[in-house]
C-alpha cells in the first residue's frame, strides 16, 4: 500500500493480520447512511455500509488515522528515520510545517493533532545566530554608539522559533480548553530544546492537577 500521506482524503484505515495497512477509507454521511470511499491495491470506489449498524462497523473494522504535525524547516520527516521522534504510534498522517505561520495556520484550520514534533531553529538565520551571539552583541553595541539602527539584530528579534510555536500552542489549549497533544523535540539546539520541553512539561503538569481537582 502507498503511504497514508499519498491519499490525503483518508480518515480511517483497515489493517491486515500483520498490522499493515490494507485499505484506506474516507467516511461521509449521505441521506443518513454512512458511505465509505475506499482505496486499496485492487482499486477504489464507494461502499455503503449494509444492514449492520454503521457505528458498529466502523468500531470493529476501522482505525482512525491520527495526525503528526512535524515542525521543522529542514529535516524531511520521511527521510533518515526522523519519524523515530514521533510521540504517537502508527498509523498516522504526517503534516510537515516549516515555520511559525504554517504551524499556527494548521492549528486554526484543522485543530489539534494527536502528536507534534518540534524543531527550535526554524531558519538558517537562527542557526547562524546561535554560533555568533558574541559578534551580534558587538554589532548592536557599535550601532548604539553611532546612533544607528542595527538591522541584523532587529531581524533576529523578529524571527519566530519553535519556542514561539510552543507558546502559541499553550495559549491555544488554554483558550479552547484542550488537552496538550503528545510531543517530542528533534532540535539539535540543546538550550532551545530544553526551553520547549520545560514550557510544555510544566503546562502538562498544570493540566493534570486541574483535571484532578475537577474530578
């Protein structure tokens, strides 16, 4: 079978005895009946659930496809075993976003995924900054002495990182009263990685305490 990502309409899958994907399904309700659009190695088409209750059929036969949101400007999630960082188990569909705007847009339009993988440095400029902080500070001091605007450091301050995405995610969960999705961090920036993990783990702990109080 093709990868789930090659059939974007799929919302559910059916597995064979080996646990491999056997068929993709897209569910629709037509005239009160559950209609399944399917795709398999033998072709595709439409299937209307028979006398069996559609909900029972779906519960017994199908597995809902989860979504993994992969935030990274460089690393292709389908190469070099990067999906080993996934905090959720297969089957899942990978959505690759490369910056703050794409991350935010996906959550606004599609809602929370089941899992998120975070990078911290979301541009080549960020990587440059990480190894040249001393030089940048010197440039900023020189510009200040001469009364000039330091466009290099101004650009750095405007850059959005994975940490900004994590903050936005926390605000989203608070605003819409949503559980924080499972997450992992593939960033090679140790400080950025720790900052993201600290923010999200503390928020998760807060959510757990709040749930215990309300139960």
